[in-house]
C-alpha cells in the first residue's frame, strides 16, 4: 500500500486514479507533455487522497449517521444526475451493481458535507465598504470578456482546380494587402460569396470557428493575417477593433463579489481544518517506487 492514514490503508488504485485525473487536467491545459511532471502530480494526488480520507474519518467521528430516507433521496438524485441507475453504474466504473457500496459512499458523503458546513459557516454579510474593498483587491475576477472585430477574405475550395490554386491566388491578395491595398475593397472583389459581409463584427472566444479565433485573437490591430484554413475554405483576416477586458462596475457584480468572498472564506476554513487534522494524524507513505 502506498498510503496508510491513521491505520486505514488506501489502495494503490485510489492514488493512481487521482494521479491520472490531475495529469489529464494539466494535459488539457497544454501545460504538460509526457512524464516530466509526474512526481509533482503524484504528490498532488497523495495530498488530495489524504485530505479526503482525513475528512471522512473526522466526519465519521463527529457527525451523526444520516437516516435511510436521506440516503434514499441522495441516491435517487445521483441516479437522475447521471441519466438513470444503469448509466450511473457505468459512469462510476462499477463492474456490477452493488447498492450496499453505493449507499455507504453516500452516507460518508453526507457526513462529510455536514462537517464541512459546520467548519466553514458563512461569513456575516459584509457592508458595502468591506465588499467593495474586496472587489477592488480581486478585479481580475470581475473583468469583461475580450472581444475582437475582424474583417475577412474567404475562398472556398469547391469548384477550384486544386487547393494550391486557391492558395496561390490568396498569396497574391495578401501581398497586395501588405503593400497597402485597401482590405475592404479587395475583400469585396475576392470573397467567393458576394452577399457575405466583409466585417464580421465583434465576437468573443467560443462564438466563432476555433481556427479563425486562434488567428484573430493573436493579432495586433490592422495586422494582416497569414493564409489559414477552416472547414469553409482558406482565409485572410485583419483585426479592425478590439474591446480589451476591463473591470465591471461594482454595482453590477455585487452579488458575484459576495459569492466569491464566501467561496474563498469556505476554502480557507476547510484548508485550515485539513491542516489541523494532518498535524494530529499518523500518515505513512510507503510507496514502493520511492523506497526502491
């Protein structure tokens, strides 16, 4: 066993599963490749597993067992959340249906939730001056979304002799643009669909084609893009306007600021509680990979 927490053995697969989730998260953020950060991620995994085990143990000691009715209600809510009982068992990786295990896990979860509710009792609502001071210290959480306004020239590939033929045409267009030709004039001449607007207006990330957004949001104003492709064809674009993120007025996001304040308070209280549990806990880490 890799971990023994107050005499409770934690199966290796629990730590391995947590490790894989953490690594997958960082891979999706493109912050890791292959294995260079595996020791770091395994450390995060062990910390998470230890925290959950200590909270579960503390909840079992301090909180009353939930009633059968509470467990039944939580179980039905879980099934509904996953789209039914069969899908729940499939999503959770159970080889066979085992209601006893599910109910026991639910009992533990309810107890832990109750314990965390007591540990992190909400702060009394701050007055406007206190909340505004918090808002001003955390302005990066309350910014408007960046937007760009772009114009484009698009050539589709249907009916073309070859992709290279279209590409070479756009190379000539791009050179003319770099030499100072008017973008709108060339776009009206060169766009395959004469009804298509040259000016696409303002858009945010996630509102347009990913390939197009990647180019547009990486450009400076008035810059001429390289030729790039999407499922619609080949494109050249230029950014003609930009709305940079700026703080939203306090009056508009007062409730959001209060929610963030309460959330941070909860996280800080829980983290302090877990650290106190660790001080009094006996945690044995006998990972075979490390002892070798």
